[in-house]
């Protein structure tokens, strides 16, 4: 199995770098796309800092989700593609198409290149955004059967993830000709930053809360998952023949509000939490619940707790 070649898109991203790290530790040959080869040294250094002593099995390719160039070369000779690259903005753009078009067309570019190259399976990183934003039934537990309705009034990011995932399923079902697709739907992704590579989730819900700039909770809660578990779930979905055609929610047990996160930091890392603001608790009726049972049952996935994921973020940022 480990003589297989895997393409990871977006190698300079938070999920991308952790996925590459785990694949190399498992002795896969890894190709990765980055928007600019100038990122190559940063990625290599992050991997070396985290125990990779030999980078001979890692190959870099320049490719962008908004252009066709480079994708055919990147997927050549790959058995699997993990399409984890996707823009996550700190705030919604003025024009929702600025997010929707790159997300949808980028996914289709990767799928078309994969089909053309004879790739066996693509694992696509979607989001809980494509699952959990159109059902407002009290005590509803979200599962992979749920879909966000794109006709609702939604923020551009949520709409973009839903449209991109639906486009991917449509393409594979109508034109895939044997190309297998599996989709991972993570909630908010936390865990350790390596090589100074972070994410919008860390910037808002960890750095922002620690330094006091995130000081309001709003009436919402978030699921939490550790980036190491997201990478692990992608690899399990890639390797397991039973996952073909399936979606998998990626979340630790339970959910948290920003007030819960602030309290966790004050309780467990008081020396780092001196600037944490008092955040009003979120009313319990706004707590969304989601199930990770499918990933546990199908793939033997066993995620870290939400508290461990968040504290790993804090600790990595304060080394």
C-alpha cells in the first residue's frame, strides 16, 4: 500500500501540512500543490521540525484552483488525491461569487484532472457548512444525511462549500467513469499549528479570544475537531474500500460557544489568559449538535476531545 502516490492539494494550508506529515510518516510518496513554489521552504522546514528526516518522497507542484495550468502534471501517476485546498476567509466578500466560483470550479478542476490521469479515488474536504445550516428543529442531531439548502439566505462561505460539494457529487455521478469520491465534512478545525501555519479558525477563536479582540459570543456554537484527526480521517477514507461514495462528519464529541472556549483557557491556561474578555454565554437553544458516529463505525476513527484540540492550539502558539 505504502508505495502508492498521493496528491495533497494546498500543502501550505493548516490541514494540508498535517496531512502531508502523516502520509510521509506512513511512508507514502506525496505530491502537493501550492500556489507559489516560494512556499516550498516553509513547508519543508515545518515537516523537518516535526520529525521528517527525509524529504525525497515529497514533490511540489505549482497550481491554483482558479486556473487550469499545472493540474495535469500534479496528478500524474497519483493513485489518490486528497483535495483539501479551499479558501476560508476571515470575513465574507462583498460579492459571494468571489468565494463560490473558486470553490466550485477548483473542485471540478481537481476531479477532471484526476479522472483524466486515472486516479482511483479523490477525498474532498467539504465542511459542516454543507450539512448544518438549513434545519432549525430543536434538539436536532446533524448527520451526513443532512444538507444545507443553498436557496436559504446564507453567508457566502457556507453557500460556497455546499455548492462545491454538490458540484463534485454531480460530476462523479454523471461523468466520473469509475473515479471514486469520498467527502469529509469537518467542523471548526483546531489543534497544533506547525511551522507557523495556522488557519482562520485559530485566528478568530484562539488568538482572538486570548488577546481579547474576540470579546462577543453571538448566539451560535461551533463543533471542534483536531487537525491531526482531520488528516487521519482523510487517510482512513482514502484507504478503506467501504468509504466509496460516502460523506463523513469530522467532529469531536459535543460543541462549544466562544464563552466556553474563553472559560477553558482561563481554567487550563490562566497564565496565557490574562487578556481574555468576559464573553456572555450562548443560550442553550442555539447549541447545534452533530454526530461523529458514522466515521467511528465505518472507519474506526477516534477523535481527540474538543478541549484537547483547543489547548493544543494554545500550546503550539505559545512555544
